[in-house]
C-alpha cells in the first residue's frame, strides 16, 4: 500500500510545471533517437556505402556521403520534436514552449543548410567532370569559384531563414541594410575590386594555377586563385598572398607560356686566333647545335660579332626544346661543354680579361712588353 502511495506521489510530482512521467517518456524518446542515429550511421557505413561503391558512377557515393551526417542529425531533431510535444512545456511565467520551438527551428535550419552546403560537393564533382570534357582551361578554374560562391550564398540564405524563423522581419533587415548600403559599399570597395580582379584573371587568363609567373619583384608558381587574392609559392618556398585588384594592375611575365627557352652566350677567344680558325670555330659550333637533340632547330645563330677589349667575341643564340628549368640547365651545360671541346680541339684558347703595357725609355727606345 505504501509502495502504491509512493508511485502515486512520484506520478503527481512536477518539475518546472512538467509531470515526471512526461519527463521520463521524453528522455526515453531522446535516448531511442540517439540509438537510432547510431543504427543509421552503421547502415550507411556497412551496407549503403558498400552498395554504392559497386555502381559505375561516383555521383551516388558522393551523394550518400554528404547525406550521411545530416540524416543522422535529423533523427535527433525528430526525437527532440516528439519530446517537446510530449512535455507540453509551460508558457507561464516564461514561455518555455516558444523558446523550445524556436531552438528546434534553429536546429532544423542548420541541418538543412548543412545538407545543402554538402551538396555543393556533388555539384562541384559534376562540373569538374563536365570541365574535363572541354579543351578550355577557363572552366577548370571556374569550378572552385562557383563552389565558393554557392557556399557563401547558402550560408547567407540560412542566416535569412534563421532570422525569419525567430520572428524577426527579413524585409526590415534588408531595408536597414539598404539604408547603410552606401557605407557598406565604401567599406567593401577593396573587397569588390578583388572579386572583379579574380573574375578578370579567370576570363583573361594571364596565368592559371600551376604557372610560373613573375610580377614586379614577385616570382613563383601560382598555387590558388581565390575570391580576394592569389597565392604564389616562391622558389624559396615562401608563400606570397597578393590581392587580385593589385595583381591585375601589374605587368605579368608568364614563363610557363614559353614554347621554347633561350640560350644566349658570348664566347671570347684570344687575339692570337686567325681568320681561318675563327671561321672553323663558328662552323663547328653551328654543326654541334644542328646535331644537338635538346636544341630547337627552327632558329639559332652563331656569329663572330665583336673585337672585345681582351677577346674576339662569338655570339651563340639558340633555344632549347624543353622549358622545364632542370632540363633547360642540363641542355645549357651540355652546350657549354661542347663549345669548350670545340675550341680546344681547334687549338684555340678561351680569352680572359688581360692588359698589355708597352714601355719606352727616355730616349724613346722600346722596352719589353709587360702583360697582365
């Protein structure tokens, strides 16, 4: 009899105006919702993902992976909703029911925005697949730009929906933004200039990701073209971040667009070289370049050009077939070594800076020469 009285007192007990039985039922429902969340996660991992991997397309794999977490969280939201309906939260002295439902709307809006935000990955995959089928490089670089734009737009819409669901007027908010539009526009002038700069980079294509460029005193490989700035990895492995509006006003030298790479040398031989030996040297260097596999055969020059201060100068002007830095240096080195072998084989000497001083005594007689 006493136990019945105890249970009756427990049933009649309230907490914040809510009966204990309703609290227990709401807790049990939330507990089962959490268990169901784990079950769904297990189903996705062990069954659904493996089934999707057997298909020929990757679209379903991406869709399911982006849907996984929002679906799990949706089960928890449903559990919270059922719990709120069972609890019948009091409205006096504080409207707990209204607060709980507003919180539920925030969670639901967040979950929907989370799902849409993840779905941008699916759109990006489809656009990337489409971009690979075209010959233009422009669409390849527009894909990350579109991805970032969509995600910013989704976050903006989520904030508007959240404000609307909380009972605030979105139109009043937009109107207030309109009144302060001039101030915002002035504050965002540089940001807008950078956005338009990034669009101009993508449309004009002075360079693309992976290109080796030089802009004034900056030189390196382009790593990323973003909304606001472009990141350049220098050859000393530092990272330069340049606002797009500034970069578009610079003269950009794109080394990656070189179809071939230039070698320009001046070989100085000694003044003891005879005209016949000079002709042989020029002809031998031309023959060497003509037979060299790393030298572009479309155009090259080898000519005796100048009587230098301490040498007879031969100009060698040619291009390598490869524009890769390492391969270019290997080709340049081999050309220099072969020129040395050619000059040595003809019995000539490479000149070095020197001076010859002629001395006369007081009687005008010539003294021995002194060379330096």
